[in-house]
């Protein structure tokens, strides 16, 4: 083997390894890959060269297979322009003749499957030979290893060409082949099963009636869906997707833009497994690489299913409520959102992101129509990001993918229009699709799109065709208007942009182009925009009508030019044929004339020396020959004229037939246009009536706008006044801030002084604690004495009672002894009381010093928890009376403890806050509790605290009226100022003693008012 063969095989191996992934091959283009554009035209030569070895042939087929399976544009180039199938069949035939290795045959047949899948494949004589070979391979026993690919190739040829189907039916092996089809429906290979289903639908009528019968239709659909979900060999899912679309969507042409379902697909949504099958197909988006052609096929299938009215809701519901069986968090909708943002340059098929965006738009629109929030399926921020990335796509009108970029922008605007119907996401959406961005998109199309300049020219001057992206640019303007119409009620800037776009005269050419040259959806959107344009009085309706009419005239002119061009071509062909015939005749005549001239010259030269008769004979012969030449020339001319007339008659017979056909087409077209005209006139009348109503509404709206303007002016003036007041307040705030800083500085100085005083206060508190301990010890001694006194009194009474009956004299004596003993004890008690009084005076002295050191009342205090106990000794009528004070908590949770302490009480003081009416209102409750729970005849006083406050809510007269109403006495105190504190306890002690008849009641303690107390404080000495 020559060394260069090894080099070729090694290079092919490197090419195979370099092209085995879509990421490496998907972006290849012949215009950019120069080496590829030079290599591919050489492949037919290599395939048909008999000197090429099996290894080289196999590697070359594998390399071409990688290119075709991963790159659609290269596959179409090889199938159509390169016509590689013819060379491939020749290579396959040579390999079969030479009994090549099965791997070589497998590689060639797999490449055949890929190339014949495209609709643009060029079929030639090789197709008949290939069909015969494949049928033999299908019915051969045992089954060859390339059986799945052989059935797939037959399926591709049958779908692409009716002649191929007819050739299969005329085959001598068709009967065993049709029997094999029924057997292959249960084959292990899914590619064989789905290919046989296609072949049954096109070829076997009896078997088709069984497989696609209503009773078996559900099983057939389930089988196709399972093949689609599982897949197997390359292009298996492609064939399944195409079969499903043919089974569901009718190919019958209609006027409506909405596709119609076939008879087999009308009841598909009622099948029990339909939702599960759709979810399986949608689940493929999670596993397939979005760059693969299979992903684009799945997206195209789901979008086609959603386009059918009877399936749209069911398909959308199945995808929206997709649930993972394996616990994955990702969903088909999240995959669609990711695919919709793929860059154009990185995708194998530039339409894949657009299909994903279009399907996402349909699904979210269905969710919004069901009153569901789109954030339940995709996070709101992710949706806004999708809109932003697509709407803000860079648009270079000179790039080859300008049309694709325009489509992405238009689909992004349509998605934004759907999302604007959701209240939860509308606010966020307003920030992304701002009015400035909307205005920029409109201005970009108005300035760069050639539609404006093209529609402004007369029909005769529209010779240059529009670029492909201009139609998609028109869709951007229409989609932008729909978005502004949806957002104008939520944003004032968008509303202004909406009216600005309506009033822009450059909108008219885009509407005229969309109405006359757009697709169904463009015409629908243009009519919707035109309906809104009726609100603008200055809208150029006449200009729009002229442009629409001129576009119709342009189409008529183009048709006339096409007819004239075809006639000119036929005439030119006739002229060229006539000229060729004349030239041929002239050349023949010239050849004959030259031959005759030679003969005459020879005769003349040979007879110069003859006699005169011979010369005359020659002359007569020359004359006769001249006449014969003249007759020959005239007859040739008449014959040429007759032939020309005959050709003209023949062409004249075909030309009227052509003209009659064109006349019938024009008549049908005219009839359709008349029907459209009548519909347009009816629609015009409706629009005129609606326009009149809209004008009335507009007048009312303008009146409301004027009123709103006046209100706005008044509000503006009020806002200016408020702004002036706000400035004044800001100035006051600055002054107060400076005062606050000064106050904080003074407070810091005072805090320093307080710290110094607190140190001295600590030492005094230590002394006060020691004095309290002494007073406590004295109180204990006094209690012991009182207990002893009580015991003595009890014994004395018993003795007096016993002796009274028997020994009166003795009782007197004992009484004197008892009195003497009592006097001694009383002396001891007085001595102890004097000590306690001295200790208490010492405590009061320290407390006074503490009060003086603090020089301010402590506003905060620890609240009472449950019950608190303290004691106080007061002097009543010269007698020292010890008062046990039980301070009860007022909180609700401690109410159950209060009766236990009130039960033995002999006096009660019910306090309230004169600055709080709520505490005043509670007096009834607490007085009732005291009187009901006490077992003694308790003395009750009500006391209003904080009498020194200026912001009091309860006056002294109102408190006295309450005391009269409750049957109690009334007083006011101030804990902060020390007002009426001692007098309060003296008064309650006196009343308590009065209830037990232990002290006279005619003497009363005077409770002065806080004003009198304050006057005494001013007149007193501070020493």
C-alpha cells in the first residue's frame, strides 16, 4: 500500500475524532470553513474511485456521517448541491461487488440514512437501484445488521417522493415486503418500528386500516410516544416527531392561520395516557443537549401540538404540572428558560432558542389565562432576565443572522407582553422594559429598516428586493406596540411612549407592509394597531391606503413582468431556432454553390480549346445551372418560411393555453379580491362606527384630561407651598439639632457631677443599712414585749373574772398588783419605743440627706411583684402606732394573692394616678374588692398620686366626688415632692383606730393641698 494512503487514513481518523461532538461541528459553515469547502467537493471523486481501499472508504463515510448528523446546513449541502447520494450509491455498489467488509457497508448505509432524511435530496436513477437493494435486504433471512438503517432509508425515500412509493409497490418483492412490515411492528429496534409505521401509512392500505383504526389508534399513539421518549439510533426521534405531526396536523391548505387537526388527532386529548406521554416528551428537554437537533425537533413538536385548539390546554397543563419521578428539582420550563437565552452563535440551529422562547410564551400565557401567577413556575427575576437578554440583543443589520436576532427581540417583547398581565411581576418588568428602551427599539427600526423607504417609492421603482430581516423587524414594531398598550395603564412614561408611537408618521409604512406582505400573525397585529390608530385624528389614513394599493399594484406589475419574461423567453427561443436553421441552410447552400463553381471552372478550363458549338453548349449549361440555383434558393426560402410558420403555429397553440390558464388564475384571484374587498368594506363600516364612538370617548377623555391638568396645576402649587414649609422645617430642625448638641454637652457635665454624688451616696447608704438593722432589732424586742404584755393581760383577765364572784377585796388587791406590773411593763415598752423612735429619727435623717444628695426624684422604680411588705410607726394622739404596710401588685396575674392579705386588714389606701384616667376608672373595682374580701370593718381611703404634675387628667373636685360616691375619704399626695405622705399614714391610722374604738375620732389630721405644701417649701429654710 502506498505511503500516501496511510497518510489519508490517519488524517481521516483525526477528522473523525474532531467531528464526533456537536459543539465542534454545529457552528461550521462553508462560508467560514475554507478547508471544508475545498474538501467536500472532492468526496464524490474519492467515493467513486475503485482504487480507494476499504479502510479509507469507511473512514471517509464516518467523517461525512459526523458532519451530516451534527450540522443541518452541511447535511443539506451534501444532499442537494453536492448530490452526494449518487456517488454514495456507486461506492456501495462497488463494495457489494468486491464483497467488502461489513463495517464499510454499515458506514455507507448509515450515511445514506442521514442524507436521504432531508427534503432537498436530489433523487436520480440511483434511487430505483437503491430501493431494489434495500427491499432485498429487508426481506432477507437472517436479518442483516443494517436492517434498522435500511428500513429508515426506505421510510425517508417514501416520504420525500411519491415516485419512490410507487417504485416500491411495483417491486416484484412487494408482497413479502408488506408481510415483513406487519412482522416488524413488533421488532426490538425502535427505529424499525417507527419506520414501518410510516411505510404502512404510505404503502400498505389494508394494513393501514388496521393499524390506524379508531379501536387501535390509542395504542398506535402510545407506541410512537414511547419511541420518541426512549429513542435509540440516530434520527429515530426525528422520524417519530415527523410521524406524530402528520398524524395530528392536517396538511390540507386552508384560509385560516390556525392548523386543523386530522381525523386521527381529534380525540387524542381524551386518551387516559395522553398527559403522561406529553410529560415524557417534555422530560426529554432535561436530558438532551439543547444544541442537538433532537432538542429542536422536540420543541417544534410541542409548539405544533400547542397550536391545535383541541390540544393546546391539555398539552400546556401537562407541561406546567410536570412532576419528576426521580426527585429532580429542574423542570421543563426551567430548561426552556435556559435554552431561550442561548447565544445565537453557539447554537447548532439558530431557531432552537427562538422555538424555546415561543413555547415558553405559549405556556406562560396559558398559566396567566388560568389566573395563575407565573412565579409559581419560574422565579420572577429569571423571567425578567430572559426578557432583558432577548430584548437587548445586539442587532447588526449587515450580519447574516440579523433576521434571527430580530426574531429573538420580537419574541422577547411578546413574552414581556404576556408577563405584564401578572400583577406580581409587572412592577419589576417596568424597570427592564423601560420607556427609553421601547423608544430606542422603535427608533432603531424606523431609521435602519428599509421598509419605510421601500414603501414610500412608486411601484415601478421597487426593483430591489427587501432583505430577509426587514419582515422580522416589522414584527418588532408591532410587538412593541402591543407591549406598550399593556403597560400604558401602569406607567406614565410608557403611556407617553404609546401615544408617541401612534402619532409617529413613520409607523404607516410598517402597517402597510404588514397588511399586504406579512404572515397571518403580522396581519392580525397590524389590524389591531390600526384599530388603536383611530384614536389619533392626525393619523395618515390616506397615506396608508395609498401604500396598500401601491403594494397590490406592485404585485400585479411583477406578475405581468413574469408573464412577459416567459413570453419573451419563448420568442427568443424561437428566434434562436430560426437563426440556427437559416445559418444551417445558408451554409449548405454555400457549400453547394462552391461545389458547382468548382465544377464549372473545371469544365471551363478543360474546354477552352474546343470548338464554338462546344462553347455555346457550355454557356447554355451554365445558364441552366444558374436557373436551377435560383430555383433552389427560392424553394429553400419558401421551405424555411413554411417551417417557421409551422413552429409559430405550434407555439401559438400552447401560448393561448397558457394565457387561458393565467386568465383563470387571475379570475379566481379577482374573485377572491372582490370578496376581500367586500369584507374590507364591511370591516370599514364597523371601524367607522367604532371610530365615531371612539371619538366621543376621546372627547370625554380630553375633557377629563383638561380637568386633570387643572387639578395637577393646583396640586403643583400646593406642592410648592409644602416645599417652602419643608425648607422652613429643615431650618428649624437644624436649630433644634444644635440645641440638642448643647443639651447633650450639659447633660454630660451633670452626669459627671452625679457620679461624684453617687459615690457619697454609697457611703450614706451603708450607714442607712446599719441603722435599718438596728431598728429591726429594736422592733423585734418591741414585738416580744407586746406578746408578753398580751399574755399578762390574758392571765389578769382570767384571774379577775374568777375572783370577782368570791373575793371582791382580794380582786381589788390583785388588780392593784396587776396594774403595778402593767405599769412596769409599760415603762419598759415606752423605753423601747423611745429607742425605736430615736433609730427611726436617725433613719429619717439619712433618708433626708439621701433626698438632698439626689436633688431629684427618681422617675423609674422596680414594679411590685406579687406583694411587698414594709412597716412604719406614726404618732397618733401622743401614742406610737406601728403600721404594717402591704403593697399589693395590680397586675392581673397577681389578683389571686390579694384576698389573702386584705382579709385581716384594718385600713386600705386605694391609689390612682391623677395623670391617667384609666387608673381612676379602676377605683370602683378595687374598693369593692377591699370591702368584700376583708373580715374587719376596714377603713378605706382613695388617694390620687402625682399631684405635682401639670398634665393631670383628674381634678381634685372630681376625686372628691368619687370619694363621696364610694363612701370613703379622699386625699392627694406627691411621692416626688413628699407632699402629704406622713399625713396620709396618720389619717389612715386614726381611721383604723376609730373603727376599733381604741382612739377618739373627733380629732382629725389636716391634709393640705399641694399648692399650700409648695408655699411652705418656698418659705422654709433649707438648713
